[in-house]
């Protein structure tokens, strides 16, 4: 297996889903089973990603394989010289692991959908859209430059628009699709501005070249402030796609799409793209930028977690849980726990996909009933779904032996260490609070859905376990939520191959004094290791990873056990509370809700974000649009028509005035104003003679301008 | 002030004064008659400028043809019995201002331009040489004009017949 | 092909067609349509031929030697008025990288608009005769290099347009036609003023060494040709170049149409028949920006450099104002018309950037907007043909009723909001990247990115209101596309997708010219400051 | 008082021309408009002939004046025919009442 073979495989992985999309789109009407083509294509893609993953990690574990070609070449620019806009692939460990995850989940979702979507009017079209979506997402993961990433970023946006609004005949569905796209677009505008800044500074879009130039000291407008701004603008894209506060509002609405789509979009692919972007641009993020990112992440972790507590729609709960978990990852990136963030991205992808598909299975069984207060006791009817759902929930709550425990623990550990070094204790506090809330609402969900008495007897009686094609993905995903895939030691992920071998934190390109203090290259240590006291060189001598200071390593080490036990404790607390409230019913949840009604309402109504946005941004835009349309019709266009009326009125007035007082001077003034009116009037009295007068005046002006004497 | 000058001023006065009446007087029939005088004055100016043949053509075509045509137009389009042979005017003041300014600037331009003049040649009869030019150098244009006249004749007849 | 006058041929071929059509008896409508189709088809082939033999390395702009397919001979020559000097007007055609995309666009859009006019049944003879005359005028504007000739073509296109809107238009057609006519005529008057002013300020040296006033645009770009005391000569300390520039700019800006001169556009579009809307949005609007690039920029580089912020600012206003106005429209066609206003703003923004990327983006956007908007207007036409209304709120759920049509609609809408993979994306990105690189308009560029959001907003909203949801009972009978409509929409879709994936095709074509333009502007900064001495 | 020369004739013609415009612009009767046009044509003719005399053209100016006269005759005939038609359709020849161009 050479590097070239790997690139060939990557090309095939990228374009096969597109072929599937085109084929099914064009022949879906004529060939009844066109969707089988798409499914086989995606299976082949998955096998290829597995091959790619295996070969990359075994043969080139430390190598970044790049292949590029020039897409647009602009020559002889006056200032910049030749510019070539390249497209290309970057295969590093990050991208091959990610593409494997994407392809796996995409394949499972395809298979799950065979049964779930059975009988839909646009059955084939649905699979075509899934193919398009997989193509776009693969593009984001495999690309080696920011422009191509933006291109596929938008394609993901549009394919999510198509998928979320798949049942377009429902107004709520098409609304949700539109909202998703527009909210994403807000983030994208920020991202594009960031790209403009990057291009303006480095004249290239390729990540490697940007990093190299930045490490050599080129900064946007030569200032660290603008570097921070660049990083934050690019992060805006992630805020949109990963549904971070304050742009998280689209994600819960996006649950209007078919449930497998929710699993695909909101677990592993689209929302993960934002976190992936931050991972990609990590080298250019300054300390200040990272801090703001951490704050946004913390807010996005806490707020949706509180909202999830009170939701009754099974998919909404999961949606808010997704936002909250993504906030977790972003916060982890912000506090410097890069590896754990990416680790959580992968583990979360599997168990959240499992949860969504599980909820799909429940909804399918209950004939499209989504309200958990109307379910209950489904454990007996859907044993397999229950088992897988439980495993995934345990993983999400961070219970040992699951993958979620490992990654979540790592993130909490990271915030803990960060706090001990910088004193921002709110981050770990937020982390632990969210851990408890997560455990609570997940078990609330499980208890209400699977335990207790069935509340809707009729639907309950008709419920039945899902067919094989739906059960198989659930089983696969729930197995992937167990620890042994990632590390042999169920309590410490550091020892595992995933973190020690595969995922390397990138070398920072940011100038030393713009970094977090614990990420500054330790000059002394490099002297001691290399015997060279060259500061300029010190960024590169260390090789492939971020150099954390010894204090940080120390802090991480110390944080390990406290974080682990504390997180276990809060998770257990959360679960216990859930049981107290909903299983044993020791405390009435309704009564408590009534006692703290304002808080309950705040949570139940999603902190009124939608209402606030509707009342401000949307209302402002619509208002100004209506105002401007009115302005256009009546002021700009009416400047012509309106002035005409006024002038007509003026001239009739002056006409009368004239007939009363015969005064040559007044006459002259009046007619002069009438003449101005003639110009400003629609120029269309319809009388040739009026036009002629105008012509005469124009001639006078022209002759005067060009007079020869 | 030679006799030449006096004749010039005479014709100029006839032309301009009657032209003024053409455009100001209310009765159209009178206007037409003043138009006749204007053309006559113009013909006189032609003579002063040594264009004897053109002057004759002017008299024959304009005075004899076009003015009569105009009168027919007036008669045919106004009820003779009514008093409507008068014409209304509109937008006198802006027109007067505009045209006044225009006249001023046009005159100033023409008068102040430095024309490259040659010495005036002695006045000679022009009819023969014009005739020669019309059938030699300007032959095609002459023919074309004939066709135009024919077309105009047919066109006018068919238009008026409708 | 050697000396074959291919540009004259491509320009005047429609006139030949017009004469044939005029000679046909009134009832032969099919023959008239076919002749128009064949003529415009030949134009497309000729444009393809031009493209095939086009030399990518030649820059054009101000250097006559690097123009291609040049045809130049004396057109009008009057000697003898010795005190005025000789009047000499050349018939001077040629193309460079700025014009060839426009020639291509004109040929393609004319062809497609012919198909769109297939259903015209009122006074067919007059319609197609005028239509062909219009095509000649448009093509002429893009190939003329003599300012007088340029102006003649500019006016030539005006008149048929007036009649095409005024006779074959909708209920308020006369109002719209008059408004269009007077607005553009006003612009033409401004242009004419400057043409005359430039004529009396520029002298060209003939072969025999004598100097004459000239209408040659390329001579006007060379400072050596200016007369010392001409009113538009930079050497004249009391020159009127600024005023003349503004007049010329407004003349072209009315065509773009630039805020606040844009109000004729919605009216004209709403009333015009589909094919004419296609032509109007596809080609006519480009003449404004083309004129600015072809004339304003190289003839008045000194003033351009001074006013470039304003050009960018008006571009920004167009983008945002047009988008917001579009959002509030209830008439589908009016909405598309305002979206044109918004999209032409990108062109202005790109022009204002004065660097290769931005201007390339602007020219590319001209081409792309031509194809995309043509498609959008055809889409409106399709629905209007069937439903006889354009009220957005009257529709709903057409995706169920007309799935293939909706597929094309989705493609066109996505192209209009600049989705990657479709042609609009590259041009808009280039405009932004170019604008951002130029310090003067950097802030403007950043604000303009809002247009991306607003554009997506109104487009998706429209998509939702017309095509998504459930079908009202009364539209249950609407039929999906027929063959003629496929023939219009498929080529445009192919172009849009092709340029989305392979924009280099167009960018390479214009690269040398854009570079020459940028270099010329940069050199002029020093040149003109040395002449005027400030 | 200076001797009568080129400028005198030009003066006459420009005044005549302006009066012609005045007539066209102000008179409401279509026939009167035609008369105004005739005045303008005559003004132009005076210019032609004056330049023919004082410029270096020989008789070209006079030829041109002849042509103008011929064309004017044709024009007058056609125009009057049109006026008659207008009168039949609108029952008026007042140009300001004929404003279908307006809508």
C-alpha cells in the first residue's frame, strides 16, 4: 500500500456517494429499487474507509499524506504574483478516523432507513439525499484547505436543508429546514470573513501553508489581535454548524426531519463538522480566542442541558443533549484538552447515533408517537431496543466501562487542570453540573419510555420489536459504546491506542506570547533536551505535538482521580434523582415544577431563545425589508411620481396666483419651478411640445457648455 | 450704407417681422399669409446672396405650393362656420424663456465664431451651372429626390384617402 | 478564416434575418420563429468559433495591437468644413477578454430567449423583427471599440426594447415601457454629452501626420492624444473630468441598475414578456457594468481611483437594499427583479476592488448572473404560462405537482444564493476576496457579506412558499415541463454546473485582459498625477 | 455701421430658426406646428446659401438648399395628409389633446 493508493482510495470514498446521489436522483423514478444501488455504494465506501483507516494507521501513522491539484490559477497579478487555488486531500490520523466514523454511521443509517422509511412516497429520493449528504461530509473531512472545506461546508448545509425538510408538505418541516440553513449561514458569513482575512494575509487556502507562514511570523495585519479575530471568525462557522450558543436554535427544530436523518446529522456528521473544523484550525487559535471558545462551549453545554430536563418529545431531549455534548467538546478544545475533545467527538458519535436510532425504533413501534409522557413500559415490547438504548445512555451519562466515561472523564480532567492553573473554576463547575443534568434527563427519558405503566394502551398493544435491518445498526452502535475498542484499561484512556498512538495534538503556529501560558514552548526544557538556546527554533524542535508545560502535565496528572470520582458521583446522583422522581415517585415532579414555576417555564420554553430572536433579529429584518420595499415603491419611485404630483399642484397653484397678480417676475419664477417639475415629472406628459421645450433647454445648456467664445 | 445694405435690411425686416407674426398671431389664416411674406423675404435674401435660381425655386415652391397646401390644411381641418380658425397657445412663458436663451446663445455662437471667409466672388447667374451639377455630379441624388417626391405623392394621397 | 469579418457577421446577421422576416407574409409564423432560432443558433456557433480561436495571452483594454478579430475602416469622413476640421468616424470592432464572455453570453441568451418567445401569438412578424434588431444592438455594444459606434449600438438596442415591452407586455406595459425608455434615454443623453466632450478633447495622429478629432475609445485612453485645452483633457487645469465621469457613470449606472436609479427595472420586468425579461436581465443589465469597465475605467482612470469608494459603497447598497426589497415582494417576478439589483451589486463591488481577483470576480459574476437570472425568469415564465398569476402566496406545494420543474427551480435558486459547486459561488467569493484585499473598500466588503444571508433568506422563503407545503386544489392540474422548456432549462443548468466545477474556463479567458486593466489602472495613478501636477 | 457680411445672414437665420422653434413649441394647432418647421427649414437654407457665398464651396450650398426645398415640399405633403388623418380620428388637430403617448 503506497501513499498514492491511499489517495486513490480517498478519491473513491469522496466521489462514490456522489455517484450514488446522481444515479438515484436521475433513475429513481424509473428503477424501483434504485435505493439498493445507493446502499451498496455506501457499503463499498465504508469498506474502503476501513481499508484506508487500517492502512494509514499501520503503515503511515505519523505522516500527513497530501495530494493536491491546481483548480484555479490566476496569473500575473500586479501585486501578488501568480495565485493558485488548490484543491486536494489531506490524510492524517484525524481525517481517516473521522471519515471512518462518518462512513460507518452513514452506512448504518442507510440500512436502518430501509425499514424506517418503507412506504414513503419519495423513498428513492430520500436515499439520494443521504448520498449527497455523505459526499459533502466526506469532503469536509478529507480536504486539505479551508476554501474547499467551506465549499463542502455549504454543501452540507444544503443537503441538511433537503433532508430536514424532506417531508416538505409539512410546514413545520420546511420551516425547520429553512431555519437550519439560515442560522448556519449566519455562522458561515463569519467563517467566510475569516477566510477572507486568511487569504488576504497568506494568499493561500491550504492549511499547511498557512501554518508554516504563521509560524514564520506572518500575522493578519501584523497583529495578534487580528489573529484572535481570525480564529474567532472561523470559529463562527463551527458555532453555526455545531449548534453552539447562541446559534443552537436550529438543531432542536431540525428534529422535524426523519429520525434516521437526525441520527446522521445530529450525531456524527453535520454537527461534528464544527468541532472538526476547530480541531483543524487549532494551530492558529490564540489563547484569547481559545478562552472565548471555551466560554461559548460552557454556555452551550449548560443551557441546553437545563432545557433537556423538561422536554417531553423524545427527539427534542436527545437534540438538546447533543447541543450540550457538543458544548462539552468545544469547551474541551477551549481549555486545551484537544485530544479528549476529539475522542469525545468519536465516542459521542457512536452512542448518540445509537440513541437516535433507538428513539427511531421506539417511534416506529409506537406509530410516530414522540411524546414520552404517552409512552411507558416499552421494556417488554422492545427488549433489544431497550438494551441498546440503555447502554448508550450509560455511555452518555459517563458510567464506567463505557466509552463515554473515558472521554467525558478526560474532558472534566482537562477543565480541572485548566482551572487549577488559571483559576477559572467555573469551567469544571459547569462540566460537573452538566454531567449530573445529563445523567438525570437521560434516565428520566428511559424511565418514562421503557418503565412504568403504558399510558397509551392502544398504541402499546400494537408496538412490536423492530425488524432486523433496524436492530442490527443498534447492536453495532451499542457495542461501539463499550470501552474496549479504545483502550484496554476501562478507567484510564491515556494508556489506550486511541490517545497515545493515533491522536496527536497539533503543533501550534501562534506566536509564543499569544498562547496560553501552559502551551508556551518551554525554552528551558528544549535547551536541556536539544542543547540549543534558539528561541525562534524552539517551536519546531519539539516535533509533532503541542508542547504543554510541565505544570500542565502535572496538573492533568493530579486532576485525573478527583475528576473521575467526582464525575462518577454526580452521574450517580443524577441517576438516583431520576429514579426518585420518576420511578419511585418519592417526589412529584409536577409539584416541584409548580413550586419553581418561573424556572420550569424558562426551561420548558427553551429559555425563550426563539421568541427573542423572532422579536429582534427576524422582526428587524422583516420590518426593514417591508420598510425598504415601501420606501422603494413610495420614496424612490415616488420621487419621480410624487414630485410630479407636487409639481402639478404647485403649477396649478402658481397658475392661479399668476392669474390674480400679473407679475412678470412671479410668472417667471412659477414657470421656472414648473419647468423643474417638467424634468422631475415622469417626463411623460405625453405632449411632444413639452418634450421639445425640454430639448430646447438642454440644447441651451449643451451649447453653453461647449461654447466657443 | 450702400443700396445693397438697405435692400438687405429691408428684406431682413420683412422676413423677421412677418415670421414673428406667423408664430404669434391667433388667426391661422392670417398666420399662413404672414408665412407667405416670410418666404418672400427669404427669397429676397437669397437674391442678395447671389442665389437667383434658388430664390425663384423658393418663390415657386414655397409661396406657390406649400403655403397653399397649408391653407388647404387649415380649411379642411376646421369647421369654417365656427370661429375655431383660431389657434390656442400653450406654455408661452417657458417657451419664450427657453427659445430666447436659445436664440441668444445660438446667435452669439454664430456671430462670434471665426469663420474662415474667402473674398466674395462677383455675382453671376447660377442657373446653368446648377443645372449642370444636378445632372452630373449630383445626378444620383437628383434621381433619388425624384423618387422621394413620387413616394411622398403616393403616400400622401393614400393617407389622405383613408 | 483569415480576414473574414467574423465580428461584423455575428453582429449584423440578425439584421439579415430581420429583413427576411419582414419579407415573409404575415401568416408564416412558424417560418419566422424558425428563422430567428436558426440565426441565433448560428450566432452561438460563431461565438463558439470566436472562443475556439481566441488567443488567451492577449490583453486588450488600451492597446489596439492586443485586440482580436479587429475590423477597422473609415466609416464616415467629411472633409471640407475646413474651419471645423475633418470629421472622421471609424467602424472599429474588436474583442478582448472583457468582451468575449459578454459576446458568448449574448449569443447564448438570445438563443434561449428565442425559444422562450415561441408562444408569442400577437403580431409575430413585428415581434421577431424587433427581436432580431435588438440582438444586433446588444451584440454591437459588446464588440464596438469606436465610441460613436458604441453609442449607435447602444441607442439601436433601446428602441426595439421599448416596443417589445410596450406592445407584447403585461397590463401596465405602456407605463413600464415609457418608464424604461425615458430612464435609459436620460442615461443616453448623459453618455452622449461625454462622448461629444471627449471627441473635442482627443486628437488622433493619422498616417500622414495630421491630427484629427477622434471617437476612438482606445485613443481616448492614451494621455498623449489629449488636446492641451480640451475640456476633458487632464492637462487643462479647468477640466470637467470629474463632472463628465459622474455623468457617464450615471448613464451606465441606470442600466445596471444602480440604486437609486433602479425603479424602472421591477416595472419593466413585471410587464415584459418572459423572453424579454430574460434578455433584459441576462444581457442588458450587463451593458451597464460592461460600459463602466470598458469606458469609465480606462478613459478616466484618475477619477476612477478617486471615486472607487463610492462605487463600492453603491455596490453594497445595491446588494443589501435589493435583497431586503426582494424579501418583501409579493409578485414572484418582481422578487427576481430585485434579486437582480442585489446581484448586480456584487459586480459593482468587484469592480471597485481594482485588483485582478475582484475584477475577475465581477466579470465572471456578470456572466453567471446572466445565466442564472435568465433561468430564474424562465422559471417564472413557466409558472405564469400555466397558472396566469405570479402572486407568491397563491401557490404552494408545487414540488409534489411538478417535481422535475421544482428540481430545476431548486438548482437555480441554489445557484442564486451562491451555493458551491454552482457558478454563483466562485464569482461571489472572488468579489469578496478581491474587495477585502483592497484597503479602501474593506469595510464595505465585510458589510456586504450580509447579502449572502439575506439572499439565502428570501430565496429559501420563496422556495418554501411556492414549492413546498401542500398543493392547493386549484393547481392540481398543472403539468410538468414540456420539451421546449427542457430545451431552455437544460443548457443553462449545464452551464451553471460546469462553471461551478470548472470556473477556470472563464477565468483563463479574461485573465490577461483583467491583468492589463489592473496594470493600466496602477500605472495611471502615477501618470495622471504627473500630468495634473498634484 | 459695418458692411453687410456673413454674420448678418447668420443672425437672420438664427432668429428665424428660434422663431420656428417657438412656433412649434407654443402653437396648439398641428398646421401651425408645420409652419414652424418650415420656418426652421428656411433658416437652415439661409445658412447654406450664406456659406455658399462666403465660404469656399462653389455652388454646393445652393444645391443643398434646393434639395432641402424639395424634401420640405414632400414633407409638407405627407405631414398634411397625416394631419387630415388625425383630424378624422380625434376630431381635433390640437396637438396637446393628442397625448396617447402618455399611457
